């Protein structure tokens, strides 16, 4: 949960600058692509450089969604103010959110919305403890959500999903693969 006073923390200046999209995130996308079956229709929320697309298995289709148009086909929406790519979610088999949830004000609300489509979901998240020093460090990098490991697990259960698997991109950043119960 975000404890600041911002109504919409989306940093248009940061996300418009392509230099703010870390090329290291491409390696995470490649790592995650191994969790996706051939022939899958993927909706990539917070698609950034859209690097997941290039690593997908054969026969997959890809739709990117972000706050900023990354190409002519990007679905543009601001998830922090309730915009959502409903039509793309309806036809997807898997919805991915890599490096996105740290920037979302109300993570449970967004995950409930995603869960409403009954699709598999793959997301990464940097869980935290309750130490103030760590919260300040999160704010310095622009993160607005502060969920503990346990809270992430509770949200998964509360939205009616089950854990398929967890893989660790880094020791601090698990990648969750969840599906409806």
C-alpha cells in the first residue's frame, strides 16, 4: 500500500525517456518466456521495451500495454487510474506483469481485475519487510507499493488463484506463475 499523498504517481517524464528502460529487464523477459507455452496469446501489462515478445516460444501472439505507446500497436492505458485493456485481456491466455506492480498504487485491486478474466498470470515483484529504511529506498527508485512476501501470498489466495510455481529471477525478485483455482 502507498502511504504518500499522490493521486497518480505515474511519472510521465521518466517513462517517456527510453533511457529509463533498463536493458537488464530484457534478461528477465527472456527468463520469464521459458514459463510460457508455445501458441499462447500473451497480454504484457507494463510492457516497457516489449522485449518479452522476442523471446516467446513458437506460435505465440503478443499484445503490449503500457502507460506510453512503445510502438503503433501498444495499448496505452494508465493502470493507476483504473484504465485497463479489457478486450485484450478477454482473448489472452496469459497476462504478464514484469517489473510493473512496484509502480501500482493498489496492487490487490489490479490483481482482482486481472483475475476477473480467469487467465493464467505471470508477474514479478520485489516484496519488502516493514522497515522504514527499506521503504525510503523503494521511494527513491519510484516504487509506490510495499507488499511483504506474506501479503503477496495472501492476495493470490484472496483473488481466487493458486500458485503454479515461483521462480527466482534474483533472490529479492521472485516471478510468480498463478492460475485460477
